[in-house]
C-alpha cells in the first residue's frame, strides 16, 4: 500500500447504487478515500481494518450511538420526550466513562461463560417450540416466526419475565426501536410510551428480586443496588438497553446468515455434512453480513484519522462491515467460506465498548441454525429476491424471509 495520504472525498450513502449494494459502495470508498466525508450525515467515515481498529482503541473518541434525531427536535418536543432522553443517557456506552466502567463491571457479573452455558438448553427449547408452531404448515417467515421471537424470549428469560409476558416484550421492542428511526415524532411518542410501560413493569420484577433473588439480570442489579453501586432507575434503563442491544442484532444475524447459506448452496451442503463447522460458519456470517455494520463515535479531542487531522466534536462512523471485508486482512474478502479461520472480525467491536452479549449471540445463532437445518432437510427459500431494507447510515436488514421446508 502507498504511504501517500489520499485526499478526503465526499460520498452520499443514500444514492440508489449505494443502498442497493452497500458492500460495493464501501469497497470503492476504502480504495479511494480511507477517510471519507458524508456531507448528508455531517460525519466522517472510516473503512480500513487498521483505521477502524485504531479508532475502536482510541480513548479520545467516545460512543455516539445515542439517537441524533432527538437532538434535532424543537425544545418543546425535546421536553415532551425528556424521559426517553434521560433514560438513554443512563444506558452504558452513552454515559461518561466513569459510569461506563461501573456498569460494565456490574454486568460482567452476569454475562459470564456459565450464563451462556445455562441458557443454551433454553435456547434449544425455544427454537424447538417456535419450529413446532410452524412445522405442519411447511412454510414460515423466518423473520416473524423464528429470528425475532428467539432472542426476545432469551432476553425475557434473562430479565426473569414469565413466559406469558414474552409477546409483550416483543411489542415493546418494536416500539422502542423507533428511537433510532428517522425522527418521526409519532414514532418517538410511541417509543416513549412503551419505554414507560416497560420501566414500570421492570420495577415490579425488581421489587420481587430484592426480596427473593434468582439467576437473572435484575437480581444482579438489585444486589448491586444494595451495595450502593447502582440505582433502580439505572437498573431498569439498562434492562431496556439489553433488549435494544440484543434483540434485533441477533435476529438479523440469524436471517442474514441464512440468506448467505441460501446464496451459497455449496456452503449450505458443506454445513449440513459437517455440523461441527457451525461455530465457524457463524463467524463467517458475522464477517460477511454482521448486524451493527456501522457504529458511531465522537472525537473528544483533536485526533489524526487515516493520516488526516480531525478536530474535537466531530462525528465519525466506523464501518465494521467494511473492515471485515478489507482485502489487506481477509484474502478474497467477498468469498463466503464457512471454513475460514476465525480471525480479527470486528462485528462485536473491540476494546472499551466490546459487546457484552457476543458469546450469547454466537451461541443463539449457532443453536438456532443447527436445529433449523437438522429439522428441515428440505429447507429452501420461498422468495425471488431477499427483501432487503436499507438501514441508517449504511447497511441493510430483512423485513421478511419466507422459506419452505
Ligand atoms: C449478533 C448480535 C450482536 C451484534 C452484532 C452486536 C454488536 C455490538 C457492537 C458492535 C457493540 C459495540 C458498540 C460500540 O463500540 O459502539 C456492542 C455493544 C454492546 N452489546 Fe452487542 N451485539 C449483538 C448482540 C448482543 C446481545 C445478545 C446483547 C445482550 C443481551 C448485547 C449487549 C451489548 C451491550 C450491553 C453493549 C455495550 C457494551 C459497552 O458499552 O461496554 N449485544 N454490540
């Protein structure tokens, strides 16, 4: 690679070409302008593995996942939606670094390898239950019938919610994700209403766990509350964060992974013949089409990015999905190869904010796809083209995924 620093070029991620093929768009940017400027988003973009890794490790940049749409509202609207804002400000990763460390230490008490082992048989049961419900029909929509309910049920289990309230959790999750939508006021109001309902509900469970702790997240939080480490408000806000962080992401990994298998019948056959490859196949799905493809940062001090000075207070997008296909690190990066050695995939981030649920999401996807392929040997797509919907700022997710078996 040349040591010459390329100029910073402008790009528009909202052209039809960029939205239709985000990977091709990012390949072009990586080759032409390692630090790129997105005028329509008022933000820089990094695409090379080395630059994204350096940025993830750089403590002069903090997370900027908090909905920028909230900041663009009028003062009256901001007042009306103050609860959403206050709540998100308590989410770990959106807090000042000292609070972030406090929440992280605390949640690491719960997110242990033992917790993943404990949940594994439940994930198997949930997957079988969901497949039992559609088995006789010979067809299903994987998004609606499997990929969305599964991680939601797992989070319900982690929160200690009774089975009868699982559907309620999915409804809250659907509404609350509106906070990260396009800023539609009605959507934001609905998100706030559901957030209030979910907070009230979680407070009831919290009260119970104070009296009689169990093996769930709220019990961990309530023990920490007794030690003076966390408040009830912080605990319930961070339970909502777990729902937000672990639901749609895991669902999208399951659906995107399945589409990759359908698009590469040789790899699907290879997996069917060698189910032991499943954990590596999940890594390759994360690399080729992982959710959370682009994450945000803000510079707290002046920094140098890809050889260019960038002042404090600038928004930077880190394209994990582009880093995962950087030919400098991954030979033949566009080839989906489920036997590829697991290495340097950035789909769960790195460093300070590394995903707490990474092992859980890997296990859920592994178990879910393993059982799905095992139970339905004739599983096949029932669509002409995948129903991709563009996501902000760059990327895509499936709205539906009809299959027959
Ligand atoms: C395939 C599924 C998932 C993907 C691709 C994913 C991705 C990520 C990424 C990229 C980050 C870092 C964000 C940043 O650096 O700004 C992150 C953080 C986080 N994730 Fe995940 N995640 C997934 C599943 C989950 C699950 C299942 C949970 C828990 C139930 C979870 C909980 C979290 C939490 C709490 C953080 C914040 C960590 C911190 O700030 O220290 N994630 N995730």
